[in-house]
């Protein structure tokens, strides 16, 4: 029971990159689970398709769940898993993370009211890894990206320091 599960729901790939970064820093004792595809990945490269409810969550010493945030809402598979698996997720330490353009405080104010009560009570904390404006993002992201470029501003990017902080917390 030394393993950690990092499960994520990504839309444009930013949250996936954050989850992979976190998993690599926790290697070799970490598995990745893509909530959108229903795919369990080990760091050795093995992929197994299985529903989240089929995972033996008691085999993990901690669970980390992450979601992309769009206009104050997490990705639907993330919320669905929290609602369907709330009782299973409260048996181990649970950490949450988000990726989005809002501030950490804003993300928490958006996310916490949407969480099932037992998850909100049990989750250790919410970590915010920032966000990116991806080229393959939707209309809103493309417009914001053009606005940043027009104004000569640096594009937002993942906060790798926050990812490493969560990694250090999980390793202690």
C-alpha cells in the first residue's frame, strides 16, 4: 500500500501534463488514471482500460484527483467520479488539484460548492497548478491567447513549483 493514484480529467492536455509531471516526481510508486478515457496507466507504460469503480482504491496510500476548470466548472468526468465513488474515496487521504486560468482562491470558491459533502469534508486540500491557453483550445481560449499576444503579455503556463510542492507533501 505504498502506491499513489493520480487520476485526472483533461480537456486540452494541460491537466494531463500536470498529472504526468506529478506522477513522474512520485515514481516509481504511482499510477495514473485518465478519467475521460477510463484508462489506468503505470509509469512503466502499461495501459489497462477499466472503469474507475473497478479500481481497488484500498491498494493506494493516497489518491490525488485533478480536473481542468472551464468558466468555473470542472470537467464532467471528474464530478461524476466524485459523486459515484464518494464513499470509496474517503477511505484514504484524498488530495484535489485544478488547472485553469483563475487564481487558486477563485478555483476553490468555484469547486468546493460542487463537491459531495463527504468529499468536501474529507479532502486534505486543493492545489491549483495554474493553466495554459492552448492552441487547440476552444474559441474562448483562442481569443484570450490572441489578446495576450496582442498586448505583448507572457502566456499563462503550468506552475511547476506547485506540482513539486504537492509531490513533496505526498512523499512525506
